[in-house]
C-alpha cells in the first residue's frame, strides 16, 4: 500500500507538471493545481496546490494498490472512473471557487469543452503513470511468467519448453489421482 501511495503521489506530481502546458495548448487558464491551491492560499496557491494534489494522488494510489489493481490499463480505468464520478462537483466549484467568482475563469467549468478535454487527458496521464509505477507495473522490473503459465515450464510465454506437457497426463484408476511425467 505504501508503494501504491508513492506511485499515486508521483503520478499526481507528473500531472501537476504537465497540466500547465495542456492549459496553454487549449488556451485557457484552468488547472487542477490552481483549483486546489487557490482555495488554500491566495499568495501561495502553487505550492499548496501541488502539495494537496500529491496527497490526493497518494490516497488514490494507496486505494489502487489495496484493491489489488495492476498495470497501466487498470490505472486508466480507475482514473477515468474517478473523473466521471467527481465531475458533477464542478457545478459547486463554478459557484464557490474564488477564481470563478472573480472572472479569472470566465466560462462555467462544468460545461467548458476545453476544461473537459484537459481533465480527460490529465486523468489518462495520471492513470497510466499510476499503473506503471504502482506494484505490478514496470517499476517492478522483469518478472517470471505469470502464475497461470508457470506450470508449462520456465519460459515467459505459454509456448516455451514443456508447453504441451498438460496434454500428456497419465490417468490412474477411477478412484485414483492423475500424475504428470
């Protein structure tokens, strides 16, 4: 679970670093880092936002690891589900966030296609990074074959040495057991 939390925090930091470029490319000023940090501090919104985002990512990564999720596709599914589940909360953000009320973010965030596109891209980046960095991702390095293929030999594929061994079973008496050569 600790490695999952560390992976989630690292993935959230990657998100925070990449989202400013995404906001510039989409020609708007919204970022999750500012969304979170501006509520905490007007002057120190950037470090506050990065810190809050990293804590949120750590909690999400710990839940991801505790659930036994593995790999980049699982991370992508989890992050997409989180984005869909929390998106209605943008209606509340539109009403109470200081940057929305001041006009810095002029359009309603809930329905702004640029914000929606950015959030989809950033959640995908986060999910893929989380899946790669969490236990079971590439951070673990090369491993032996998955357990379902280990009975077939030492090869990393099911078609290596001894792949067809299960076809050569000897059957004992009706009440007995079968054995492998």
